[in-house]
C-alpha cells in the first residue's frame, strides 16, 4: 500500500479533503459537520487535531518519524521508504483469507461481456454491513437520479460552510485552508498546500466573492506562493 509523504502537497496535506469526500458517503465520519473541521491541523506547524492523530493515514505517514506515532505492527509492516520520505510503502498483514478467496473467484466479478477483460470487482460479504450505510454519490450529483431533501440540505450546508458561513447556529466559521496562510509577507514559504489549491480554484473559477471573503478573514492570503513561486496575484 503506497503512501505519498513529505512536502506541502502530500497525502497528509490533502487528507482533510479526503475526509470530506468520505463523509459525503458515510455521514457518521464527521456527524453534523459536512466539512469535517475536526479532522485536520491546529496550526501551520502541522499539529494534528485529536481525530487526525488517531487516523490510520496520519500514523502511516508519520510512523517512526514523529514522537509517539507508530502503526500497529500486527497489521502493517513498513517495507520501503524513499530517501526523502516522499514515498512510503507498507505491507498489509492479516488479510482475511476468506475474503481474498471470494474476491479471486471470477464468479464474483461483473464483466461487461462474457469473457471480457474488463470486469468490475465487488466488495466481499464481510463488508456488507458497512456498505449498506453509505450514501451513493449518484444521490448527490446525478440529476437523473431521485434525490431526497436530506441530500440537498447536506449539499447546501457543505457549500455554505466551505464559503466560511459557519455552522447552522449562525457562527462564522473560518475555512480550514486559512490555517496554511503565512503570518506575514516575509514569512511566506513556497510550498503547495490546501490553501494554494483552494486559491487556484477560486481564481480560475472566477469566484471573486469567495476570494474577497478569504482576504477579509486573513489579508496574508495574497502572499501565498505555491512550490513554483506562483500565487493568486500571478494566477489572476
């Protein structure tokens, strides 16, 4: 199982977005919070929130590199780490033999035609209970699929919070990406981060209102630079 590690744009930096994607399918990951703000970092130094610190991704990423952070040696074995920690590979241990046998059986694959090379796999029965609790992406994005009022409300709340609208109680909520803003122009570093990704999307999407809202919350976002030295002023 490969893992991208090291640098401002690695798997750990992207993981809050992964959490939001996961929560859109399994709402119990971050109950009542579609933006999953409890899963992230508390400062630019990368101090994890309690939820982040307990996550498998954080432990795989920081295994034996940060004090007290280790993976369960009975379930994972590190087999390779590149020189600068950009790539880490683990072997997953104690995989269910019953599930592996079920997956290997061609009868449990959905092929687009008899004898075809294109066959979509299925999850083993051991995961049926988990899969049954998911909310299909089609319910949220496919206009040809019937959507419920609950689906629409989830989307509205997600978009409102991502724009800094705060929780349903009316409090103003700062987008987590602002945690990566520099403290000043002089302290700005050239690195990819969730903030550079967000700013690039706002500029190229011509979302001027959202961009101005971020500047109002933290004027130093104009000094942000990606790894190649470019920033929102250049992108604009």
